[in-house]
C-alpha cells in the first residue's frame, strides 16, 4: 500500500523567525503521528533554519521551486545542487508559478529532469483552470501537462504528482472527494500507459485545493488519493497536525478493513 503524504506549501508566507516558530508549534504533534509522510515547504530563505529546527524529527523538508541549471550567472535563482544540501522534496509546476511567472510546460520539464538528476523528489503539480473544467477539457489538459512535464523522464521513481484544479486553489471551493478521485484515477491510468502498471500503482498522487481540517477526510478515504498538498491550512499548526492525524487514522482503518 502507498504511504500517504501530507505536504504543506507555505507559499510566500512567514519570515525566518515566524517559520521557526511555526515549525516548533507543529513538530511535536507531527512526531506523534505514524503512517504518513509529513513534508513542509517553507520559503527558500527559511529552509536552512527550518532544516535545523526539524533535525531528529519525522518532519521532512521541501522547497517550493528551483531553477534547472546547476550554477552560474542566473541572478536570484536557486539551483538543485543548493537545495539538495537541505531538502528532500521540491514542488515543481505549481499553478501560481505557471500563472504569475509564465512557467511553461518546457520549463517544468527541465525542472523535473534537473531535480531527478540530483536526487531531489519532485512534487509535480498539474490541474485544469476553471474555464477548461467547465468546457469538459480536464482530461485533455492533464494529459498534455503530463506529456510535457515528463518528456525524457525514463523512470519517474521518487516523483509524486499533486492534482490541483486551479479553480480550487486558495478559493475555499474544494473539489468533491469523488471528483478528485476520478481525475486522480485518470492520472494513474495515464502513468500506467506512459510507464507501467507497477510504476502507476507505486506512485503517490495527491489532491490539492482548499484542503483543510474539516474536509481532509473526504479526500483521503478515496482509494486513488494518497494525501494532500495543503496551502493556507498548512500555516496553522493545529490545522496541519489535525490534517495529518486524520489521514493517519483513516488510512489505518482502511487497511484494517482490506
Ligand atoms: C496550494 O498552494 O498548493 C494549495 C492547494 O493551496 P490551498 O490549500 O490554500 O488551496
């Protein structure tokens, strides 16, 4: 059975001292929970401090982005090599990067290849916009995003996919559990076609979009959904711990039943 993952995307929130405070608030509660991979993704500037603060704990660290070159004259960018010192995971292709920073499918692909090359575990975000959803184009958009993001990736290995319908991110309008499960099942089918059944069955596919402590249960009880990428609710320690705890309990009950 796939181990579920709950990843917190802190986005452009928290100063360094606030980041340390937040991680200290959630660390103990998270350490008491088993059976879930717990990942936090603070802003770049806080990664080193948070790395120190989670030493010896079960909390794992991710970045929110990276540049695909290893080093050189790319003012303001952060390379895979720099991140690999501190992080295990890296979010790639988040819709906010596609929308506000014009990240194309080609750039996302270069980032995925660069992350895998250095041994970082990518969390690849894909998802359709509202108008695409309303036009019934969800599967077409997702197929194209998978094709372009994974071009030249022979073996996706440690890669996790986060299905994040853009209309659900930060809007308070989460997808239903059934909707998300159906699309994630579709994504798994595409991965099976691109690679193999075994790779598709092993790959974690998360849901993301307005997940909180009140609605996490309806996602993680779905068979295809392996956890969540959480934005806003990951900034409140009690909410984030509750999301992880519910995931652990629901998954433990489901595996007892099966
Ligand atoms: C996200 O940033 O990936 C996200 C899903 O945000 P939110 O949970 O706030 O919708």
